[in-house]
C-alpha cells in the first residue's frame, strides 16, 4: 500500500482518494462547532518530586484530580532536556524522509513485532484508511533493543529519550499510586514494571487536500498506563471532555500525558482513560511522538484489591500481551476492547 506521505506529495493530488474518506462531510464540522477551550490541568513535575512533603502531597492531589476529571494533563519542569525532545522529532522526520524502499525494510507483519512501519492504523482490516504514516518500536526495560539503523544517529537519540521518559512516567505512576491511597510502589510492583513495555510511536500526518473528509487517527483510548506525547508545534490533537472535543495547545517543552486503559482497569474505573483523536490540515506536516508506558507483557491487569474492598470489581483481568494483540489487530474503535472486559 502506498504511504500517506507519498500520496500527499503526488503532484496531481487535488482531492483525497475514496479509500481515505473516513468522515461524512457534515460530521466533522458539526463536532468542531462544539469545540471549546478549557483550562487543561498542568502538573509541575518538580513539585511532584519535591522533598517538601506538603508541596508533594498537594501536587499528588492535583494529579489525582486530573486523572479523575480529565484523564489528561500537561507536565512541565520534567527535567528532560529540550534539545533531546527536538532531536527525537527531527530523527523521526529523517526516518519518514527515507525512500519508500528504505522504509519498507522495517515493515512488520505482526502487532508484537519489535519494529513496525506502516500507514493508517491497521490497513489489513480497515475499509477506509487514516491520513497517517507511523513507526512503532516495542522496548522492554532491561532488554537489548534495536531501532531502525537509518537515519544515522536516530537509534541512539531514541533510546536515550525512552530512558528519560520512562523515569518521568515511573515518578508520575508513583504519584498516581499515592493518589489512589495505595502504596507508592504498588503499580510498579504489581504490574512488574521492571520488565514493563514501552511503545515508541512516531506519527506523520502530511498535508491533506480535504482535511474535513478524513482523520489522522479516529477517536480511541490508549492501551497501557500512561502515554507521554510531544509534537513539532503543529496542532491536531483533540481530547474528549464532557462530550466536547477540545483542541490541545501545549505549553512549549511540556509533555502531553494521557491515562491509558490499564490505569482505568487498575483503578477500578475511578480514573478513566481519555478518548482522543488526531485531525489533519491542508498545509503543514504534523509529527508527534508518543511513548506508551505499560506493564510487563505477561502481567495480568485487574482492579487493585484494595479498591474492590468496598465495591465490586468493574473489570475482569486480562494479560497485557493479550489485550495489546486484541486492540492492535482490530479496527480502532473508541474503547471497544476495554468495554468487553467490563463486568
């Protein structure tokens, strides 16, 4: 299948092919009319990790409220150097700028292949394709890993970035554990984050001649616990909040963090995984890099035992590996896989 980038760069492209129409003409406009700007929660990482117990306690409470009310927040003062974040974006741009012959070398066949390059979400099962190319790399902590060896230097930058974002994610998860009145290391220990999975996802959304007729990614929630996202300054991320779609305009040098399905399961439904989507535009290329931080592949994720003492469990447990395979092998549809686990 031709990549979205190649399609976008076709000299005679004035309208999108019927194969890429994912939205009836009036649907997108009707939703966007209700888009509004609200103050998305901001978490100061330096206060979350402060040695001042009062300051930390206050920030943990803010974090819990953000997870409960939004499932989404921006993280500032996180300590990851700004030029590393820029270098990762540029490394991804360099990868997508490779020739199709070079990129197809990294085309995986299975959703759990360690490296997978492709277009849309799952072109094997979709009737209409999304306006997106992607690179996914699965990384298990303490294991040796290999990124694409092209472009030069990309692998080293990406692995350093994964290490730094993992440190941030672990500290946020400690705060979330505390906010749920669990032991600080409950999530880390119970889900065996020592062997936890990180999924590096680079997304390329090229200019689209008819952005009102297609999407970069459909409404969906993420598998895993937390996703940390950065982008190249071009907007396109929208989150669903109280029935409205909100445009996300990030603070420079911040992480956009959304809670995943497995945090909703572990919290027994107290913290909801946020539904989000990517829209496209007709004149600029958007690049985003998301790092999904999940449990160990073999970990079974169930509601925390302490959280079901006073109420029934809301979900049945499932091995993380099985959940990922189910979600990534099917059409991406809001929370359909997680909903199948509800009791």
